[in-house]
């Protein structure tokens, strides 16, 4: 197990390098001189030169990359062009909001998805199975920004149960979490259903029944732990998508998270901020996947064998 | 009787690498087949028997180069099989065919009998195009399928019929040698008998040679002229069918034969129980590989690997065995270390 | 015949697929005498496993028991409540299955799976359960059981896993053990261990056994009585010696004639012609008639399972007064007459 974790950590290095290269190129391979883009088309030559010098844009590309990498390792992503505040200070508070949103979204997706999937599988072809799977298909096909808008329309504006915008209060949290988590819940529900059906037809389930185990325990203890093995991977991926998906949700619900920061910064051409925010999201995604891989390993002891 | 040698296998080894460690290096080998030699004469049926993991299927695959052998030589009809180029090997395959255990898995589900047989003949181009249709019908009749089933798909046949298609496919290229890898193991006994009879009939009609790989010793006794008994990648005993069954020499062969339930309630045989399970072929036991489970084992067995040899006094040179004590056990001079007829004692060792 | 622990009468289990009824078990009748071993033999599709699963009501959808009775110690099981069935399973009647590799739950240790049986039926806690689990593992001949108890199934060989299955089935000392092809997936030397073990434990616990198998050798070695099944029906029920020496039904004879033997020299195998009919082509009369070398016009009607003078049963017109053809069927060199 320890060797496995060490190997996984070592494998992380090339992945993270790749991520930084991509994020780095984002700024440097986009057409046009970044300094001109930052300063604006009509800025005087001297201003452009000054920006170039400040950003080290005259150095060879690989030197620039290593400088960028070195600073990024110390969580120094430069300063914002708008207000000269260090990028990291912009990111930090918003990062926690986005993480909160993604975590709640994941919890919502997992709880709703698992329950729906288990019920569906336990009562295959029943009315509740068909109904749940139709709803899941709906949830899957609905774009989350549209769902967000609909939720605001019904529950915030007409019924006034929840606040339409913002983040922090319980009544502000519910709608964005549902908007963000619904698609994930649908995916997890479908995945859980098929995985459970597969497991329920296994020989060891028959063994459990032949032992006199109650049906409820057959499902929740004997089947679920096995069925979870493929589902865990999906949950991990979902969490990653939620980090990215938060961009739309945060815009719809006017939440001051990383996603919104990225959009605002793109609109204002605040490239250091965009760069830093994307890097943080990417790294979180990679780390989450690592955690999923390791927990997968704990769940499925057989992987150890190979 | 003049016998012509068709296949000669010498010092065949098949090691499969095990990858591991940080960089996926080869850390060890599964020694699936470890230095075996035997010959197969034209027109005879030689069976390879043994329990799972003994290397019997690997041997068949290695001869056909379905897995490239690690070491050794395979000579077929005087030609060095392992030295052939890819193109030459493809041509050679029309002489050497294989039938697998699961006919369903080895037939393309989207191809009819006609297409399957046509394709086999096309690859080997042994039959001119015009004559193929007649040949297909002839083949189907040979293996006992109806002419009107020619355009049916594998799923429309029963297990026994599918195995007949597999046999027809093997026959379509006029092979000299057919390797039957557990070819009748998956069939019900009434169907199995049909297929066994078919194989026997084909052998005498078409002058075929069979290398028959099987674990069912009833089937093996019925079909073979000679038998090879394998254990953990090595041949432990080899001889004519009758002498193997009626006068087994190796303690493993004896245990194996005694373990088979006899379909006669009045004939309860004295059973020899082996202790434990078959060890891993990754780090096989030193010396005689059977020593960990053998009730007769001594220090010599742990250290020296016994040679497969004829012990002339009793075997007339046709029956070879790899055991240091075969003669002594036979003569009652070497006794077992523990009681072999009590299952509890064997299991708890 | 001694008292019967299990008495199955006209059991019918069907599968309902796309509006069609497939009669997997079509009027099965047999008895298991107390303390004895009954073998159920038949080829694939004969309904032998489904009959066994029906006893414990372990038939999955879309299968259903549609008729007949299963009496266990004079208690009707086909109408028993779910809670009563759970009480019986693994406690009074246990079952072991064909595939030891897949019959244990891969994500729980051997000990956890064994303890569960003690917890359900005897309310034992973790410590007492573990102690009993280790005793049980020792009883089935697993070396260093106190170590094995904490291992996962993948760490054990096939033979070991089947012994764990047996330990689990026998944990609560059941009165009846149903073994569904318990050694089919195992090598012969391991099979010999397992069969001997079951026999020893049967004597120690005093239980009855239903041994389902396709291997006539296993039947000859382990059973006292045999029910031969073909296409969902019992065609012959006999004590073990009669079955092998004086088989009556042409199907039983065909099976014995098809069997390649390792213990004697045989010139030729005599197979049964044709193959098992598909469910939609099932003959309405004697199911075996299309493959039977003796079939005559009367075989278009279904014969009853009738008891013969020696107390054994056979379902064949040859042994009735209506039969006008040649009497008797042939197996090996023994001529058998009605």
C-alpha cells in the first residue's frame, strides 16, 4: 500500500508539470503580445515596454517558464493588473467558497444519486425504478445554468423559499448546490444502478441470501460496498467537474467564487489572475483524483494483487 | 511397426515475465513450462494431462507459437518450427491446427458456418475458390452437421454442434496435426461421447495426429495411445496409456488416478490424499517439484531434480518416470512419511 | 426406507421471459431420507440446480415457484414466510455452490463472512463469533486458521475457498446440506479432499445431503440414492446400487454408455443421439422420446413416475403394461429387463 501511494505521488510530478506548462502557454501562446493586451491597444510604447520588463517577457521562453514555476511553487502568481494586489490574495478567499460549493454539490450528488440508484436496482423494472431513471435522464440532459435560472425563478422569486443570489447563509446555499449537483446526481444514480444490478447477480450475493441474511443487509452491506468500487471513480471525476462547472453556477447565482473571478478577470484581461486561478483549480482536480485512487485501493483490496 | 516421427519437442521452456516495481521492470517469471521434451508419432494420439497450472495448455500454445517459447526446439515434419519467418509460419499453420475448449468464444459470432469455413480456407489457400462450397458441405457432413445449417450463426447451434464447427474449421485446411486443448471439457457427457467418437473416426479416416490436452482422465484413457503427466511445468511420467493407468510409477500420478471418483458404487478405491495445494509456478520448489506434497519425499528430493528416465526392469523402455524412488517404492523398500488415506491428516499438515 | 427429512412433490418452477413460460422444473418429485445423501444428476438444462435453489426459495426474478410442495420435516416451505425462510437458510438448511472463486464476497474477510452466520442465527458477538469461526476453519482442514480468518478471499486458492464455503454452510450445524456441483470447478486431487471432507462432516454432524452433480463418478462415491433428471423432470429415482447395476430409464442407460471410464478398458462409447430439445421445442409426451432408441408411438404421451417392485421409481412406458415393444434396455454388457 505504501509503495502504491509513493508511486502515485511520483506519477503526480509529470502530470503537474504538464498542467503548469499548459497554464503557462495559455498566456504566452495566445496571439498577440501579452504586454499590449494588458496595457490596451492604444497604450504608449513606453508603458508596453515597462510591462514587458516587469513580467520578464523579454527573457527566453524556457527561462520565463522556470521563473513562473518557481514562483508558483511558493504560491506567488504575480500581482493583479487591475489593482496590483497579489494574485494569491485574490484567489484564497474565493478558493474556499468554490471548494465549499463543489463539496456540497458532491455531497448532494452522492447522497441523492446513491439512494436513487440503490432503490432503482433493488426494485428493477418497478414503477419507482422507471420514474427515477426518467428523472435522472432529465437531470443529466439539463444544462446547469438553465436549471439554475429555473430554480431561481420558482423557489426564489415565486415561492420566496430561498435567496436568489449570494453565498454563506443556508438559504443561499441550497439552490446553487442543487443546480450544480443535479447532473452529477443523475450520473451517479445511473452508475450505481447498473453497478448494483451487476453485483446483485453475483454468486456471493446468493451465498449471503443462502446464509439467511436479511434483504436490506444483503443490499446495504454485501452489495453496496462492491457496487461502490466503480462509483467512487465517478464521484471523484464529478468533484473535478464541479470545480470547473462552478464557473457557470457562480455566475448565475452571483457567488464570489473562483469561477466568477476567472470570468471577471478574463473580461478585464487580468491574465495573471486567470493563470493563477486556473492553476489552482487544475491542481485541486489532480489532487482529488489522487485521493480517489487511493480510496479506491482501500475499497478494492484485490487491486493490490497485481 | 514403423513409426514416423511427426513432432519433436526438445527442452521447451515457456517463462512469462512478471512486471512490477516502480518502473514496471521484469521482477520474476512464471515458469509455466520448464524444460520438457517429447516426441509425437504420425497417426497417434498423445495426451497431456495434469491439474490446472501444470503447463499443459501452455505447451500446446508454445508448439503453435501462439505464445513465443522462451527456449527449446520444436521440430515438425523435420522442419524447425521456431526458426520459421512469419510468412512461413502462417503456411505451417495449415499443417497444425488447434481446437479450443470453448467453441463459442473461438468462433466469430457474426459469421455463418459458410463464412467461417470459407475464411479458414482462404487464409491458407489450400482449396481453389470454385471448389470451396462443395468442400464446405463435405466438411459439414464429415463432422455431422446438416447441409441446411450452412448459413446459420454460431448462436443458433448447441454447444456440441459448435464444437463440430470448430472441428470442421480445423479440418478445412487439411492439417496433419490437431492440438485439442480441452476440446470436449465443456460438453455434457452424452454430447462429449459423440464428439469423442467423431474425433476417433476422423483420425482413422484422415490419418490425423492428435495432441490431446485434457484434465478428464476418463476421456484421456479412452482416446490416447500414450500419455504425458505434467506437474508444475515438468513431465513427471510418460508412457503408453495402459501402463500409465494400470501401473503408474510416480507418486503424483498415483495420487491423481486414485483421486478420480469411480462410477461404480461397489468399487471404492483406496484414496491417496495429497497435502496442501499446488505451489506457485513463480518460485517452484527446488529439486523434485512434487516434494512439498509427496509422502515419500526425502532430502534428496529437495535437492536433486530427478531425470525423466526409463527404469528398464519394469518398464521395457517405453514408460519413463521422473522420481528418485520409483523402483524402491515399487519394491516396497521406501515407505511413506505419513498416512495418506486420512483426509484430515493430509489437510492439516 | 427411513424417515424423510425432505419430501418434494410435483415441484414446478418456471421462468417468465417476454410473455413465455419456460418450465425449468416441471413436476419434480423426490425424497431425502434422514442422514442419507441423495444425488441429483443430469446434464446442463435438466433443472437440477433450479430444483435445489427452489428448496431455499432462492430463485431470482423472473423465476417463480408455480406449483407443488416442498416439505422439510413436515413443514411446508413453498408457503413459508420470508422471516421463517431466513431462519431456515444457513441454519437448518445450508447450501454450497459450484464456483468457490466467486461465491465469497471479495470485500470482506473470511472471518467477517463466517461471523455473520453466527450473528444471524445465534446472536453471537464479534469475539465469540471469531472463536467459533476459527474452530470451524480448523474443522474443514484449513492450516493456521487464526491467520486465515483475517484474510480476504483472493488470498486463498480455489480448494481453500470451497472449504471456507463448507465451513460457513456448516457453521450452525444444519440438518440438511445442499451441495450444488461443489467440486466441478476444482482439480481432481482437490475434489477428492472436498468430497471426503463433506462425507466426514456429514457423519459427525449427522446431517442429510443433497448432492447435485453431472459427474456419475461423484454420485457413485458419495450418494445413497439418486434422482436422474432430464428436461425438468425426474426420470428415474433409485438406490445407488440399482442405478448403476440395473438402470431402467433409457436416458440413464445412455448416460452410463456415454461415459468414458478411467478404471476399465472400453472399446467404444455409445452416445445418446441428438441433443437436449430447446424449451420451445419441448415434446409434449416423454421428453426423451426424440433421442430414445426404444421410442414407440405410446411415447407421444407423457409417462408417470411409477414405483417398481424394488421400491425405485422410473418414468418410462417400457415398464408399464401398455408397452408392446421389446422389453429391456442395454448397458455395457448387462441386459436389463423390466
